[in-house]
């Protein structure tokens, strides 16, 4: 599926979304795609799809939201809702970042579960230099990933960090040469997709939900959620299987 701003392709168990707006350096406009919800809805209902990759190609991930549309984006929150839908996908989502990932582009990468960076990657939230505040959740997601102090520094200064600093902070999982980015993202996605879908779903859900709970509540959620998921599959949960085997 291709449109002015996005290409969506499926290869085996892996879906790839490529930002495709060529008029500007992968600037995100309010449309993002002619029917932005369609692709996410397709991913949500495709039982064969186990991993999603989001990329902008080798030269640029995304330079951010088209500045001409910033007021409408801030008002409607449409892109914020789209990032949240991506974040809530049951499938692990990998951002493959090369070149600039700034503003809204960086926020899209933050909504992904894993991030692979090329050696040219640059991450930043320059909105403050334009008298704006980052929208769409960056002020909440970034501190959870790299810590409060460094997140505030990036937000207050508007300065970018390179791939090496992003790796040091735990923002990216791996750095690769530009030419290897696509293959490495697919290799990681293929390796993940070799595991059972329901186990991947459980792992992602428990981490994401547990991050906002105290330990006791998180452990209780984990037990209940695992039992619920295995019950839907007609299988006993791990602890119950152990009891049966003893």
C-alpha cells in the first residue's frame, strides 16, 4: 500500500512502514497517509503479522512535523493519537533510524519498542527553539527511556544527540552502518517473529503496563494476564503446568 506520505509492505511475518514524503525531508504532515488509520487497522487484525518495522530509508527518518501544519496538529492531536495506536500494537515495533529523527519524527521513534540507528542518526526535539513545546507524548516517553535529567536537558536545550550518545543513554539498541540498516532491522524482526505470537504479546503488555505500577500491582497483573491469555488459547499457564507435571 503506497500513498503520498507512506509505503506499507508485508514480507512473511514482518510489516514495514516507510515514511515516503519526498517534497520535504520526510516531514510529517497531518495526513501522514491518505488513510492513516487503515494501515494500523490492517496490522491489528492480521494474525500472521508478528513484528512491525518503521523507517524513513537511508538518508532521513523524519525531520519532524511540517511547520506549516503545527498549529492544527497541536489542536487536534491527530498525530499523537496515531503514535499511541502504534505504541499499543500487540506486535513489537522496531524503528530503523538513519539521518535526522527530529521533533515529531523523534516522537514516532519513541513510540516504538526498539530502535536501531545508523551511524548518521541524529535525535532531537528542537521545538523549544521555535517557541513550541513537544506534543504527542515526548515529554512523558523520553524520561522513561533515558531518565529524567537527560530528558530535561534535551527538552530545555533543543539540541540533538548522535547515534553513539543515543546508544550510551539506552535510547537505541544497536548502531549499524547506513547500508546495513534495512537488513539489520529485518534480521532482528525475523528473529523475533520466530517466537510464538501470544508470548510476544504477553512480554510487551506486561512490560508496558508494569512500568506504571508498583511491584506488587505489577506482579498481580502479570499473573492474571498470563492466565487469561493461556486460557484463551485453551492451555494452562506456566505455573499450572508445573503443578500438573508434579
